[in-house]
C-alpha cells in the first residue's frame, strides 16, 4: 500500500543546489514518485553554526516501502552521493530526513517518525508550511502552520529557488 511521506533535504558543501536535484532524482527513482516539492531555502546552520549556509527543501513522495526499508534506502542514497558522517550537525553533501510517514508514530533506537526536531526548526517548518500548512502533526495534534507560529527558532530561512 502506498504511503505519503515527507522528506527534508539539506546540503551545504559542493554544489548544494545540484545535490538537492540529484537527491530528488534518486528518491524518485528508488523510493517513489515525488508528488510535490517546496521551494529551495537558504538557511543558517543549526547546531554547529561555524559552517557554510545550507540549502533545504521539503518534498512529498509516495512509497510502498515500509519505514525501515525507507530509512535503509535513504542511507544508501546519501552514501552513494558521497555523504560521510563526521560529526552530528556538521557539513554534508546531502542529508535526507524522514519527517512524516503517513500519520504513523514510530519511536525506535534509530528511527523517530515524526522527526523529533520538526517543532523546533524553522528550516524545516518554513518549507513544510509552503506545501502543507494544514498538515496535522500526529503526536502534537497541531498543524504545521500552528507549529511555525509557535516556533522560537529565529534563524535565517530565505526562499531562493
């Protein structure tokens, strides 16, 4: 059965815009059809701030993969694109986070759905609001637009593409 998934893409080294395009192509080919994509946003680094700015984008896709297989495929795409995990919140060629998998709630050692950072990160909420403002967070029972209104993160998030 097909599930609607929301993925956050981010890149801040190499050719970030090209990296987002490549990731979208790989997701479309390996995971499932991309049905909607936000604009691309220039965002300040989060966590470790002394690094290049990021480009971020949220996409909606449909997949027949279960969550574990989806995570495995995303990790394979990141590795194929050259991602090396040096340290948490560090620079990266590509980062692909699962934000939502339908309305499922999953908390496992290596997988949290919905992504636990959603309500705290403007760089996630701004592109989400662009494409799905009325989407209901299944745990918090608040819309994405409502979460953005409440978000205390004031870092730069600027639509660029």
